């Protein structure tokens, strides 16, 4: 049984660790997926901002600058490159102020090109770009448009930053750089960090001139966590629930194990406790069968007294067991009556059996007559149990003081003080538990079943009263009972 419990504990702990590992692994991948989705959204937002920024500049034309373009498409005839198209753009920027022109018509284009080819003319700037192996989107004409837009209305970092802020995004850094070659597509760089993740997007706003803007954005964790908050909370709740169930299972097994140990100890202790009265009764019966011994009146009275004493002990054991089997103290039947407390205590003292080898001095320190309302039999059992414990858990010379008093006609208090071994601080919270016996007591080989104080506590609670204990090891113990009236 012990081996099975250990195996079950090991499997349960292993299951908890495996579940936590799998849950952590799933949450990590879920977090990575959500983070990647959020980064994709940031990337798409930047592309939208750059497109909007280009549209804004597109309509901001300089009236004194006009652009003239000439396009030439040729197919390569070189070996291995046959059929590859090459697009050549000749772009002429005409400063109308310097050329003393108000406008340029379609008829003027050929003249301007011819004039520039003959001799460079002031106010006309020429650009040539030879494009091969470009992607389909953006194509060479899109790149041409970007060049013209940037020439007429130069790119501004402040404008991009303003558009990003309008969308609730604050850039960590925005700067312009020139690439070594034409870059046609936006580039994205993810900088994964546990505490400071960010993303850098390089956008070619002027492909022909190799001009790029680098935008670095911090990846805020709050939007990421908010998106997976429902899953995170559900995961935490399920994890706590499952782990609590497993822990409760272990606790239940431990409790059942403890109950089984208590049951075994109780059975062994009860068998041991019942051996003595049964053996005594057997001896008494054997004595009574001997006619010669029965003729001795003193011996006969002594045997009958011993028999009566052991039968009373058996009756007391069975009464305790009966009352302790009640699930609720309200189920214990009480027969309330008014009686004199002092005479009841005196009767308990007179009926008290002092073991051989011990002397007991019992002092009833209160001498006033006090009428109480309670179950007389149960109150007698309470006092008798406390007196028996005081004698049992003391040395050879026992001194007991019993006192009682009334509190404003609302309750009575009964105290039993002894000079016994005392109760340790760690044991005090367990002394009213069923079957509990302190290790220090078991080491002294003092018999008992651990039911006396549990029985007293249950009877006091049935009277809606309370019991308190004050004790110091090596000095003694004081039990105080309070019963409402």
C-alpha cells in the first residue's frame, strides 16, 4: 500500500510538471504567433502611411519645375540574355525661370531633348536610368513616378512621423540613407527581445536615386497581451483548477492514509485497554467460583469492588465511543436539570480511582453552594475525565485544585488545575482531536486511546460552552470550562 501511494504521488507530481511544461510551451508559441501578427499589422500600417505620404506629395507640385521624360525599351541580343528587356529613362527637369518659359507643351519636348543633346543648357537637368530585371510590382513606371514626386516635393521625415502618430504609433527612430543599389521592395527586420522588441522597416521612397527611409517602431507588449488576454486568463484558470484538483487528490490520499493509521492505532490501543478490565473480570469470576475464598467477606467485597470498577471503566469507554460517533454535537441527547454543582464535583472525587503507586491530594477550593442547569450525567463525565487525566499525566505525587464560580448569572466556570507533566505549545492545538496522543506521552508508556479530551470538548460544545487550556511543560495544566446558564 505504501509503495502504491508513493508511485501515485510520483505520477501525480510528474503529471503536474508535464502539464505545466506543455502549458508554458503552448503559451510561448501562442505569444510568438500573436507577436508576429502584431508586427505584421505594424508593417502594413507603415506601408499605408508611406502610400498616403506619397499621395500627399504627389499633389504638391512646384510651378517653376516641369519634368520631361523620354522612354526607350530595348531587347538584349547578348548570348544568354536574349529577350531580356531593358528600359532606359531620360528625364529632363526644366527650370522654367531659368529657361524663361512659362510652360512646356508636348511640341516643346523634342526640341528640349534635341537642344540638351546638342549642348547642355542652363536650367535643364538631365537624369538617365537604365533598368533591367525589375519586379512586376512595383514596376519601372512606378519607380519613375516616385522619382518625379520626390524631385518636385522632397521627402520629409516630419510628415511620416505625423502620419504615424495619427494612427497611435510613436516611432523609435526615423532616418534616411542611400542604398548601394536600387532597392525595389520594402525590407523588414524584426529585432526580437524579451524586454525591448522592435521592428525596422526600410522603404524605398525613391528607387532610382536609391533613397530609403528606415523606420524603427517599438513593439508594445500591451496590445499583444490584450489580444491573448482571454486565452491567458482561461489557461491560468484551467491550470489552477487542474493543479488544485491534483493537489486535493494528494491531500485526500494523505488524509485517508492518516485516518487509516489512526484507525490502526485506535484498534491496537483499544485492544490493549480492554485487556485489563477483561482480565480483571476473569480473575474475579474465577475467585467467585471458589467457595472457600468466597467465605472471606473482606476478599469478597474487594473482588466485587474490583469487578464494579472495571465494569464502570468499560461502561465509560463505550459511552465515549457512542458519543464520539455522533456527526454533530446537536445530535448528543441532553437531559437538562438544575442541581448543586459542589455535590456533583464531590461525587466525582469520591468515585475517582487512584492507581497504586500514586498519591493524590484533591482540593475543592470553592465552598459556595451553586445551582447549575446542565446535563448532570454529561457534566459528571466531563469533570471525571479531567480528573482522570490530571492523575494519569502526573508524577507520583499529584496535586489537583478544582474551582468554580458564576459570571453575572449568565454562565459558570469550572477549572481543574494539576501539577502534571504539562502540554507543549506545539501539542496544544491538537489535544482536542480524536485519537491524538502526544509523542512525549507515548514515550512514557502511559496507556490511553486519545479520546478523553475529544469527548470532553464534544460534551462542552453540546452544552454551547467552551473549554480553554493553559499549560507549561514541567509545571502543570489548567483546564477551564465555561457553560452558559
